[in-house]
């Protein structure tokens, strides 16, 4: 059955809201650190626990939540997450961690709703590209607003909470169950090549988010001026939108293995620029980093499906991405100090190389994958 346009739009809106925080962490958590409510080292830990909660919730939801009650589930998750966003700047110490872990659970459930739709379609890599483009466009718009008008932690989290609560308006158009289904793909774990491909996805996101969470401290260390630092995140998010859009158009036209290899080599060059280049080139490198971030993800979907045509691995892509996104900052935080965060670049390099090797080692895509 072809899903109705209103249903698809509502599902994508809910899914986009669920992942907003991933693009806003440098600003929102950076503001907490700047205000002295969070150390730079703890910044990575806080990013980790929320993303890990998102990943666990997105993976576990298919096993513990009824797939035919999407409306009720979405409504509860939106209300709980929005209220927790509003409460975060009112918390202190460990309360901030508790609030963000709880918010991560709600966000993971919202992401699960979107992933369930994407994996069940005939062209998941195309829908993945569209979802990435939409979520990053929303992140870019919200990051720009926060950077210009609500730069404090209170203003930033209040803005995020208001947007999340507004998502309740989309619930009335949501279906109670997905029109397309991935069947029993998620009932058992994948084996062999599917797991290797998922490991590549996990490592790639560990590389990406470890760098992303420390963008602002890295920029300050490279001598980037404060007014420009405030615009780095919106600029990178804009480039992510372009990258996701380009991938949506080119998925099926470019060979996934060659594309992933080229993206990996380009990212290695960008890491070298971030480590040594003057401040102006640092900003350019971060912009290109944003473009390649989302450009690569739909091609990874093609490789995961090729490695495991049953799509059992594809169902778990969201969980692998979020787990990698949480582990990256966690492991990187053990290497950085408030006065020197450059070691995160070495960590990112190791994860990037391992990710590309795992994705390429999972096997060649079968004919027609991503077409």
C-alpha cells in the first residue's frame, strides 16, 4: 500500500523533532560550559548519555512498544521530551544529566517512528537522504535562531522545548501504524557481513560526533574569533543540508563503495587542516566536514543492505548511528583537557579509518542497490 502524503509528512515531522538535539549539542552544551555549569570534559559525557539513551530507546522500541499505536506513542514522547527540554536549564549538577537522559529516551522513540517508515520503503536510501536533508534544514534554522536571538543555555533549551511541544500538532495526521512494513526484519540480529557493515556505521558516527561536539573548543584553540564561532554551527548545518540533498539526488547514480572511500580520504584531509591550518581555513574545513557528514550516510544504507539483503541490519542502522554518536564523545572526553582538545582529532582519525575499512570489507553491493 502506498502511504498517504499526510501520514508521511507527519511521520517525518515527528522524526525530525526527535533528532534536533544532535545538531544543537555544540551550542546548547557549549552554552552550559561557557556559563560555568559544565566543564569542557563533562561536555562530552553529557552529549554521550543523551545520545546513548536515544540509541537504546530507538533500538528497544521495536521490541517493547506496540507498532499499531504510533499516534499515542508519538504524543507521549513529544510532551515528555518538550517538558524536559524546558526543565533542563532549571536543573543543576546531576539534575542536568538526569533530564537529558530522560529526554534522550523520548527522542529515541520519535526517531524509531521515522526509521520504521524508512526501512519499510522500496527506496530506503532515497528516503534516508530526504529525512537527513529535512532534519538538518530544521537544525540549521533552529541553530541560526538560537545563535542570533537565544544564545544562553536557558534561551536555547526553551526554544528547543517550544518546537518539540509544537510537534504535537502533527500527531493528528499520523497513522496508527506504518503503511509499509519491514516485516520481521527486526526480530533477529543480522550475522557476519551485516554486523561488520553496522560496525562501520557505528565507527563513522563515532568519528563525526566526537569532532562535532568539540567544534567550538577546537575553534577557540585555533584562534577563531568569538563572533565567527557563533556562526560555525549554523554554517556547518547549512552544508549538511546541501550534502544530504546531493546524496538524495545521486544515490543510485554513484557507486557506494567508491563514494565511501573518496569521502573517507577527503575527511582525512579535513582533519589535517583542522589540526594545523589558520583560523580561516579551519572554518572552511568545518563547512566541508558538514557537507561530507550527511552526504555519506545514504550510501552507507546501500552498503548495509547489500551486506545483508534481509534488511535485518538495515533496521538497526539508526541504533548503530546513535550508539556511535554517543560513544565517540565519551571516548574522546577521556583524551581531552579544558586547555587542549586537539587530541580529539587523532581519535577521529582512528575511528574514520576503521569505519571505512569495515564498510568496504562488508562486501560489494549487489546490482541495483541504491538505484
